[in-house]
C-alpha cells in the first residue's frame, strides 16, 4: 500500500528533479540523458574479486546519477524505476552485443538473435535485498529496476524476464564503510538459490543485475551461489552505475543501439 500511495503522490503533486532539483520534473531532460545508456561500457572494480563475471555499467555513479539512484532506493521515488530500468537494459544490451561481437556475431541485431536462439531467452537475476531493508524501504529497488529493464528489452524484441531466484541464507552486516576484503568476507556464503529456483531459469541465459557496483563482492557471491546450485554459466552482469575509476575502457557507443532499445 505504501508504494501505491508513493506512486499516486508522484502523479498529482509538484515534483523536483531527483538529479538536480529542477522544479516540476521528476527527472529533467539533462539528468535523463545521463541515464540514457549511450555510453554503456565494461567495468572492472579495483581488486576484482574471484568469480566476478564480466560486468557492464550504463553510467558513472556520481552527481545526478548518484542522486537518482538514491532517491529511488532510499526515498521511495518509484517513478524513477523507468529511467533506471532503461539504463540497466542498455548495460545488458551492451554486454550481450560485446559477447556477440567476440563470437563473430553482429553488434546490436546479433545480440537480439543470440537471445532468441535459446527457448528461455535471457533471464535477469537481481541481487537480493535483505528482508529488513525491503520492509524499511517499502519496496525492493533492484527487483523493480530489473522488471523495468526486462520490459524495455521485450519491447525491443529480446525475450527477457526477471527471476528472483536468489535469497540471503544468513544475515550480513551493513556494507557501508567496508573495504573490498571486508565486503567479500561479509558476503561469503551469504546467498543461496530458492527452492524451485533452478527450474525457473533452466535453459536461459542468466545475467545478474544490480543498481550499483562498488567492489564487485555482491555480484561475485551471487555468481558463486548460482554455480553451487548447478546453474549457469552466468553470461555476465549489468548495473545501472559504477564508480568512475572502474570503467577500464573508453565508453563505447553502439551505432545500432536504437534497434535494441
């Protein structure tokens, strides 16, 4: 009910841009361009943890992008799930396009065909939030963004869906303020696959998704949990945003990205 009222309030009350504070705009045009995914590129966090799959990010986690992510996650600005989902979809498409190009397929259109080859398509698996966090926030931000991204990909012709097959099997400490090693130790063995989860992703191309990557510990643990359950291989991971220094190569703008998104 809380989430429903938040969405209704966003429709009828004056809004300020979550990125820059401009009046009467949930997200202004300039801040929207920061999330359009046109510069989606591979990211590699410093001290890359073992088992981290290839990761693509859509935007740099700073300025307006950081403000938008936090407004959606912590302040319940649910209308922002749409633009954040579009950014995530761009990161998924960029990763698939790069994989297709490496395998000799065409960038862009080849990515869609590679998804269509499998009967189960591509499955976005969001990293799970702790139940206490979901209760406190009133929603699961990563799952909400993943659903928006899957819808965007489907409208572009790519068979995509979301499967929330991961869950926490033990409590973990708040990650804020922890270094890379401490985050890995905090998360090691913390995730597992839900009962029956393996059936829901059988035969699909699995892409792990999150809103932000910091050290990569969460995505590495999620990948480990899937492998331990006999699932995979994980095709890769995609995030909305990543720290500036984690973008190891110059952003690539795919010329036919519009055909995907």
